[in-house]
C-alpha cells in the first residue's frame, strides 16, 4: 500500500494512487486535529482509497497523541464504522 503522507504545508494527509492524489484536509490547534474535508478524485472512486487515506491519517494522529474533531462527513462516517478509533474523538 502507498504511504499516507502528512503534507503539513498544505494542511492535509495525502494518498497518491494511479497518478492522482486523494487528500483529507485539517487544522491543528491545542492538541486537537479538526478534519474539515476529504477529496477523492473521481478516477479513484469505489476503490477504497478514501478509507485507506482516513485510516492512515487516524493512525498517525493516534501516534502523535492528538484528539479528533470530525467536521468532515467522510471522516465522521469512517470512525462510526470503525469503533476502534472512537477514543480519538474530542469530547
């Protein structure tokens, strides 16, 4: 699997596949990462790229000890389907 890259300059996690880049955009403040939007190019749709991207991003977030605010519906839905990430949600 291709590596999930934290592009801190663009405030997004990226996953390159088939010449395209899927990305989930975020802001970080006070130990909390807020996911605002996830984009998967139409050419990558239906291949599970968005899920791989969000899983990789959440794994990195956990490793950094951050909490998550999921303003992005895709990230919110992913966490809802994968309760092993529920502990990351900022209360």
